[in-house]
C-alpha cells in the first residue's frame, strides 16, 4: 500500500471511530482545565484507575501511562496495556504531547498525520500530583489516573466530582484492574 493510501485509510478509520464514539459529557456544560499545570511534576508514571469506554483500550487492564520531557520541549507518551488479564500480553502505544495552554495538552499517536491530534485536558489534579481527572471538550474520552495502582474513596470522589462538574456522566466510568503490587 502506498504512503498516500495508508494515510487515507488511517484518516478514514480515525473519522469513523470518532463519529461512532459515544459521548459521555453533556457539552452544554462548560469544561475547564486546571488553571495551572506544572508539567515537570506531571511527568512520570500514572496508573489508569477508571476510564470511559473507548475503542482503543478495549480489553485493556493494568494500564499505565508514562510521560517524559523530550529535548524539543514536547512530552513523550507511552501507554501500556495488558490484554484481557493482568498477566496477559503487553501492548504499547507511543505518542507525543504538546502543551497547548494551562492544563491543556494535545496528543498524537500518529505523528506523521499532523491533524490527528486529540485534546487531553487536566480537569483536576490534587496538590501532591497523585490523582488526576482527564477529559476532553467533546467528551468521548476521560480518565481517572493516579501515581499508585489503588486510590482511596475520598480521592476517587474528588476526581469524579471534577468530571461531573465538566458535564461527564460518571456512572459510565469503568474501573481498570491493576496489579495490587
């Protein structure tokens, strides 16, 4: 397949997946990213505690996201998933994020396709940078992330409250199994 045909196929697949994705957010509700995000403190490993269902993480458990600063000032993103079970096969997706504004990043996992970027807004982060709630203006994805594979009910409630305040229906969140370590 030629590079142009591959690019066209990727664009069509992306458009089809976005068009068919469920929206988990009432878009009549204003969504606000955190007013300041210290990207250096945000870097490192995050465990996916809960997510809104999406096609690209179907069947994934033990999900982690690792963020590292690149020499060009962008952020490398490595998402790791275990398929089906905590001892299942590992898959990874490597991407690149750039800071677009306070608490707002955009991420791509197909860097050769310049318009295939997704919003990644930090809607909540605790002062210790141990729990975060992530969402998007379109509301087709969202996550609760933490520095440890488990969080307490109070931390979870604060992250869910931030999602709710941005119009998300948190009853649609699914918990992500993590290795108890």
